[in-house]
C-alpha cells in the first residue's frame, strides 16, 4: 500500500502538436481533496480523463494506489467520475442509475438495494429512486451522479466541474454538501474547476494549471499568500504587480527600485539577484491607504484616487501613482457609521505596506508562456500594472 | 482549445414530458383560435381527402355487392364471410406476414451493425457511406427489382462467375423465381428504411453516457447491452415498422421475381381492382391489411412509449 492514492510521474499528453498536459508530476495523499484549477484549455480536464482511463498519457506514468495503471481500461480502474453534465442514463430510474456500478460487479441484489438506499440517504435524496433523471432538478441530478459514483467505493473520486451547470445559490449549497460528503466517506477527491473561489473554499490543496503545466501546487492559503508565478498571482484573486530592478539583497530582504525611483522592500524565497528585473506583487487588501504619510513604514508610495467601487463591507479604490502605474486597494469599511464611508476621487493618498506583505516574482520562476493571447479567461484576471 | 471543447457539449435535455394536448393548449393560448385553425387547416384537409374519406369509402364499399352488372349498394357481410370461408385468403395473409417478418428480421440484423459503424465507428467515410445507402432511393422501384434478373438469372452474373470458377457444372436455377430472390430483393429495396432511423438514434446517442458506463465498470459488451441498445430502441422500432409495412404490402417484386410462389396478399388485393373488378371484396382485403398494420403500430407504440420516459427527446 502506498501513502499516495494517486501519483503523476512526468505525465505528458499531446494532441497533434498541442501539449495538453506538459510533464506533470504530483502526488495526492489518501483522503485528500485536491483541486485542479486553471482557465479552460489548461489541461485540467485532460488530466482527469487520463486518471479515469479515457485518455492515455503520451509519456510518463500514472499510479493509482501505488500501481501503474498504464493501459488499464476505465472499466477495470477503481476510479469513478462525476461528469460535468452528470451523464445520467436517461432510460434508467434513479435507483437503476445508482445501482449500475454494483450490478456491473454482480453483487447480490439484497446488498445492492441496501447500499443504494444508504447512498441516496448520504446525498440526501431519499424517496426519489423510482423517478427518472429528467424528472429531477439540476441539483438533484448532481446528487444522483455523486451517489452513482461513490457507491463503488472508488480509490479516487474524480469530479469534472460538477457544479458548473448549476445556478449560484444551488452551487453554494452543493459546495457545502460536497465538503460534508468528502468528510463522511473519506475518499480522495480530485476536483476540476476553473472557479478560483470554489477551489479556495473547498480544497485541501490546489494545483494551478496553465498551458498544460502545473504552475503551483500548494494549500489554498499558500497559493493565495505566496503565489509562485505571475500567472498564479493574477489568476487567483487580485494582485498589483509593480515592475522594478533589484537593487540590493540581504538574505530574504530585497530592495527593488521602481522606474519612478521609489524603493520598495519585500521578501523573496528564490534567487532574485541584484540587477534582475522583477515584479513586486502586493494584494490590494494588504495595502494601507492613509491621508498623511506615516512616520515609519517599510514601503510608502504617493498617489491620488482615480476611481472607487463601493462594495458594502469594503471599498475598492483605484489609485494612480506618481509615475503612472495604477494600484488597486481594498479598504475594509470599519469606520464609524456617521463618517463619509469613502475617500473621494482626486484625494491625495499614501499607500503603505510592510515588507512582509509584498512578494518578489522574478522572471526566473516564470514558466515559458505559449500563445498567451488565446487565453482570454486568464487575461481578464491578470492584474494590471 | 479543442481538447476541452470536446467535453463541453450541451447538457442533456431535462424538460418534462408534455402531452400533445398540453402542446395544443399552449399553442391556443399563444396564438388564439383563428390563427391555430388557419395553420392546421391545410393539414386537416389533406388528411380528410387522402385518409379519412378513402377509409370511410372502403368501409362502405366492403358491405356492397358485386354483380355481373357492376357494384350494387347493399349491407351484407358476404364479402367478409367469403374471406373466412376460403382458406386460400387467410393463408395468403399469413404468407405475406411471414415474408414481411423475414425481410424485416434480416434487414434489422444487417442494418444494426452497419448503422452502428456509420454512427460511432467511422468519421472519414460517414458521408460517402450514407450517400451510398440513399442512392437506391433515387432509382425507380422497378429498376431496383429488375436489376436482380441479370444478377441471379441463369446467364446472370452469379452463375457466370460460378461457372467460370468451375464451382458448378451447369447454371443454378435456384437463385431466381422463388422466395429467396423475393426476400433478397425486398431487403435490398427497403434496407435504407431500416438503416437511417437506427443510424439517427445511434448518432444522437450521447457519447458521455458510454464513458459513464465504462467508468462504472461496464465492459464494452455490457455498455452496449445496457446503454447503447436501449437508447437506440426508438430507431429500431421505427425501422421495423417502416420495413414491415413496406414488405407486407409488396406485390410487384413477388410477382416479377417470385415465380410460382410469387402470389402475395397484395397481388390478390390488386387483382380485385384491376382484374376481377370485385371492388367490395377488394375493400375487405384492404381493410384487413390496414388492421394488421394498425395492430403492429399498437405493439410498436408500447415500445415507443419508452420514448416519453426518456424525456423530451425529439
């Protein structure tokens, strides 16, 4: 027995001259909830289909429960899939849909009936067994699909954007449900999604994919707080990137000089050497916006408010710095209620943050970008500089 | 990118089943009586002129009396009794049904694998093969029938080949003018009626359902049995109905290629109109034929009712 339910070793999949999955290596621990997150076309669905056995890697090897699966066909893998559009059998009742896997294994009917009942109870759908899939709502169909997959007690449960077709409200509830079911059954989940929020809230770990490569595999907070590449920084949440040149470095502390001459201090883990062009990444909510320059601050830049979006709990400001780059700042509306809640456009402000809040993204850590223009979903989210 | 796009086909139809009655009521609500009547008028007229009125005329005619001086209006069951008293007619009916069943069964066995290959096996040759299936439709029925004479005849292609290869001493006569040639020709003529509906139902089949079955542990054979076959049943039933009806009513092909065994129910029926001019008895035979076909449709609709269960599948 292996500690890992699932392992990719140098897995590459090409379709023609497109590298859908490019040299992916990672392990998934037993009982873990791993999300494959990325824009459409990043290779996450192809990865899932390779685990299920619908596609075979061009090179490299996938291990399930410690054993290489090679050319094992889908019907001999102890892996089950919850498909994007459920793929329930329209001519079978809910009961027959859920029982399908066990019938294929020729289990005794009494045992099948008992486990179907248990599964329908687990997904909180008792009493719909005699209905047909088209008589159920989208959320209910989703639960049936889940029961149909889980009843086989798979080593790994694959979920291919299972909530994509549901409306927001049902989606939120199903996210909670999925987490509960994951806790109850303890099966390893591999969850494909393009929704960063979904990945952040549900996963134990997230693998962020782009152009077939895994850019970063880390816990949700690790991905958010310490993005490894510009792509990750831009794809998950909002990030301000300020371009500059490394001026000096002491251990982890780095001083970066911006084009305007302003100096920023930040921390880095990788080899940003003096003279290298880098980006300082800073999340909008980590910036303090003040009207007067504080006496002591690691970093402080002067600018003026050019726009703001009032969001209730917080306000998102657009601040233009002296040397023209714009920075987004999110300010929690924690002030007293009788005060003006927002800072008006045109106000001169200072943006300050501690050295630990900023992160250095150097070109060295960057994955080579192929045809980035076809990647509109990512482009939309990439922070402006 | 094409890789993921393949997985993003539209969702399965999930709409509730609607009855024809509900559809009509919804239409009335939207359009109002006048427009609905206006739109339905041509169809209703056609049905009246070509279906309802002729059948009423047949029923009326079936009670008339045929005399030397022509058809005389009457109300007598004699024509029906004539059918029952003379064993030749029920036997002929059974023969026609047997022929139709044979043709339908063999067509089905030939068509299903072929349609399966068309829908799920090949991409490159799909259009070409479909056109080849359809080509006979554009050829006259008679030519399609007659074309078998130079193939199966004593000096025909098959015998010539067998003789040249010295597989037989003298020409084989068993190829033509018997049940065999009739069945073969009818299959040739009506095969498209079987292939096309099965092809359409298989083509419509959502490939993700097959993946789901495989994912749940079904071998390819069991996937076929549990998913592909049941979901293609509407096409199969459609094909069976169409080929059966066509083969059941066939009388030109049996007459031309059937030899001494070439008399079918349809021949006798046609004879009542064009030969013996016994129209009232012809009407009885025609009504019996219609009854058999209606019976088949009732049985078929039991299977087709599955269609409603499948949801709003076209």
